[in-house]
């Protein structure tokens, strides 16, 4: 629909909606890509291609530059797997053709990259300057409340005590930052050292378990690899995103992350249980 504020035509989604959707897509697309590379039936392969294509279009239209960079790095990492390389090359070729033939229509969604033409410019764009301010504010909150933090979910309320509000076009007024735009600094500010360390322990355990799954090459290797990549993309993206486990406008990206995490943690348990109980069941029959 027409967006009079930006004088361009865009999908009828607010910026926050697009970012939240993109954060879900960057976790799910690698898993769909794994299914595509291992599927034998052509009809299902085409289905997975359609899903990936739709998801990638969604990420492009999201205006989320970090999500676009994260998914690009995540998919390129599949180049380490021989079985997935030809599909990755095909995906890159289709993407380049898409950009070539639709460059003018995509310009409104990709103009942010023009602001990063020089080495220092990424830190000079308005969105990055706001993030730097959010990070500085989070560290100041932590300095004043190192043990208990300012309280879970209180970053936005405490923001005005440390920094000035900024003007937001979408709000038609001045607003506070809803988060530090960095998950780790956000937890440091809101929960202090205990909460921050607990978060690192949980994430470290998930990553270690994910790497342990791909030590052995088997029939499910690509799928297990995609689970690890999805988690790493999520954790990397949260260096500039702070509303990770929020339930906003019926979008819960935290649920997607914990679902993938549950699959990683339970993967070995399921295999052991199958090996332990399946023979007995067969014998009883």
C-alpha cells in the first residue's frame, strides 16, 4: 500500500513487524534448505524451493539489514558440505538474477546499503547511532546496578534517566528505545551479573551440544548442521537486536528459537531411547 511518510510503495507492514518476521525467517530457512538438499522426490524439492524463495523475499522486504547479512552468511556456510554446494550455487545464481532484473523495484528496500559505502560509514548511519546510544545506556545501567540490574523488562522505562528520547516518524513524536538493541547488553542491564552469566551458560550449552551433534557424519548430518547454523545465526543477529524473547503482535520468535533448541538438546536422547527400547518392542511382537 502507499506509504506517504516515505513517499514510496511498500508492503503494509510497520518496520517492527518486518524485523520480527525476518528474525523468524533467518532461523527457519536454513532448516528448510537442509530438507531440500536431502529430499529425493522432485515435487517436494520444488516445494522447499518455493518456501525458501518466499522466505528470502520476506527478508529482503523486511528492511532488516542485519537479518539479510545473517542469513547470507548462514546459507554460505552450507558450502562446507559437499552435498549442499550445488544447491547453494543454484540459490546464489537465482538471487543474482532476481537482483539484476528487479533492481529498480528493490531499490527502496536496499538503499540502506548505500549508506555503508565507506569503512567508517556503517557507524554513522542513524540506525547505528541509535544502537550505539542504546549500548552506552545499557552499560551505564549496569554500572549503577551491577548485581540485580534495573529489572526485567524495565530498560525502556529507565532509558529516560540515562539518555534523551529520539524522534520516531512512525510514532509521530519522541520515544524511548524499547531495548538496548543487543540481547547480551540488555540482559546485563536488566538482570545484572547473575542473569547475564546464566544467559551465557544456557547459550553456551546449546552451542556445545549443537557442535557435538555434527561430529559424526551420518544420514542426518545436513539436518543437524542446519540446526546449529540456525542457532548461531540467531545468536549473532542478537548482537544488534534486543527484543529476542518478546511476544509482539502475535509474533513470538523466542518460541521458534526454543523449539530448535529443544530439537538439538533432545536429539541424542531420542536416538538412545530408540536404540534401547525398540528391540524389546520388536521381540515382544
